[in-house]
C-alpha cells in the first residue's frame, strides 16, 4: 500500500438520533459528494441543515427523516454553496432557505447545469475526466432546479424551532467563501458543514487556513457533545482537534517546501500523511497546497477548479499505480 492509498471511512448509513429531537443523516463513505445533513425538531416544527448533491439522494434523505419524525420542515439552512449541500433545495417545499450572503453569491456561479456539462464532457478530458467521473458518476445533475436562499446573513443569526434556539454562525471564508455552522445549545449539538471532514482529507478551496483553524477553536469552545461534520461519521471534540491538527500540519509542511523553492504540486506529492493514515481522498492535498502557496505569496499557482482537479487527478493516478 502506498502512502496515499488510504482506506475510506466506514460507518452506518441513514438517520442517527441523539435524543431530544435532534438527528443526522449520514452518507458513507463521506467521500466526494457523500455529505451529511441534520434535522432539529421541537413542538412539531423542524429545521433542516443542508440537502444533498442531487434529487435522488435528497429524496432518500427526506424520506428517511420523515420516517423518523413527522415534524414539518419550515426552515432550511445551507452551510455553504457546494452542491452536495444545496442542490436538493427545491425538494424542500414551503421552507425558508437561509445561508450566508457569500454562500448565496457563490451558488449563482457553481451550478448543477455546469456540472452536468462537465459530466458529459468528462470522457474526452483524459485523466482529469476519468478522475471527475470517479468522484461524481453516482450523481445525476441534469434537471436540477438550483433554488437559492430566501434570506442571507453576515456574522450571526438566531432562529427558533419550537422551543429551541439555533445559532447560525458565519466562520468563513475557510473551506469556501461563505461557510457557516449551526449550534443548538438545548441539544448540545453542532452541525459544522464542511468545516469538519472526519476520516477524510479536508479541502481548502479558499482559505485562509487561519480562519479554518479559528473555526475549529470556536467549535471546541462550545458546550457540545454531538458534532455532525459535513462528511464522515458523527464525532466529538476529539474529532475537531484532529482536523485542527491536520490543518496546522499541512500549513507547516507546505511552508517548509515553499521556503525551499519547491513547486506547489511537487510539494503536494512530497508531504507525508503517516499520522493521518486512515483518512480518505488524500489527493486533495494538491488543492490544499496550492491555496497555502498563494497565502504564502506565490503568484504563479493556479486557483481555477479545472487545473486543480487536474492536479488531484495526477496524484490519484499515482496512488492507483502504487497500490500493493
């Protein structure tokens, strides 16, 4: 097994309850597009955190929650703009949709139609196309109506669900430009969106990494026993600490290589993950290193998704070739 050929997370799919009317819907193995959602209920009302990447996966999530609780979903909160957290919005009828202003703006650019077009073009795109299909072939993007948020906010927004208070807290830019989390004090629960990837490599699309580290610190300071990540199994503050450790580690290791004059892609290939050997999707280090190099001051490191998917494809292909 090569140093990048790591196993995927394994945990039970479907609804997981935490008592007091709080639930998560989990999609193993937590890799590309296999995100989580949350449901907070009280006095017959429900607050949904995130939808899925396409209609089929969103329907499965909604049906699972309906079998668990008959509370009416009146509010939907999108933690950020990536499609695996919002493309199913149109299936949540008669609910107010909330996100940060930055997330709503980004949703207008990263559309289902754009992904559908890329999926059709992928067979002609060589290795990058092969990798793109590896990531997303299980999803159907044609025919999705991208329903945008009705209400946006900056900083912090308080909402009520029955007798429960939910604190929506903007923590981006970090993973994306508009990241936010949902904290439910009555349930001692936090729904983090993609601020947390558990047993999978986080992906630093935007940064700065210091904001992401600060977001981990903020979650760790909350009175919370249940922490639902954007991807991977439900965790606790030990899981938060591991993600924080990862971010500090890649920041340090990338800076060493930047200072030594090593190129960003070469650096990504060179960084060892011996201390994170059970985490999947290690090729995401290509994006993380590119973002960090730009933070360090590099002017010649790409930021466009097409090139960065190409970089990840190269590392993924290297990994495939080195399996033992």
